[in-house]
C-alpha cells in the first residue's frame, strides 16, 4: 500500500515526537479507519464528521472507552500536530465509573459457612470475612464448641 503525503507527515511527526512504534502503528490504523469510514482522506474531514465517527464507535460498534480514547488521541494528534488546525472541539464521553459494592453476609450465613468448614479451612475463611461481626460469630461458634 502506498503511503499518502498526510500519512507520511503523520508518521514523521510521531517519530520526531519519540512515540514508540506500537503507538505509531495504532494511530495510523485509526486514521486509516477514519478515512475508510468516510471514503475520504482524514485531512478533508471537519470536526463534526470526526465527532460523528467517535460516536459511531461508542454507540454502534459499542467499543470500550479505552479503545475509543485511542481513536480520539489519534484524531487529535493529526489535526493539532500534523495539520496545525486550532484545537478541535472533539469530545469523548467520560468513562462510566464502575462501583464495586462490598457483598455483605448476615451473621447466620457466616455462622453456617464456618460451621460447615473443617477446622483447618476456618482460618482461611476468617481472612475473607474479617470484621467485628465475624469475630463475634466466630467467638460464638467457638464458645458453643467448647460447651459441648
């Protein structure tokens, strides 16, 4: 495949900026995809078309945020560093924050689990279920075992 002048300028600018070869390959790949999407050179596209491409990646292709962020960085590099256009008004929606909620167990569930575990496994389970409630439950189970 022949290298277009814009592509060669992009590669040269990336190399002068000491970007690693993998980053260069990734940026060029995204710029090729952008051009293929519109069947035109990325240099001929305006901000609205680039923004529509990024939204296409998010909404229709359902790509991960980090993947779309690569495409965004490649486009921004082309338009700002290579073509010297004013800072593009491109936006990628912020990454959704995934909240990990702690799973809580009732005292009865912990007691049943500890009662089912053999003595050797009990110490392993206690490392997973640490906390005041676990200590109370384990003391209660230990006291019951001592009484019988």
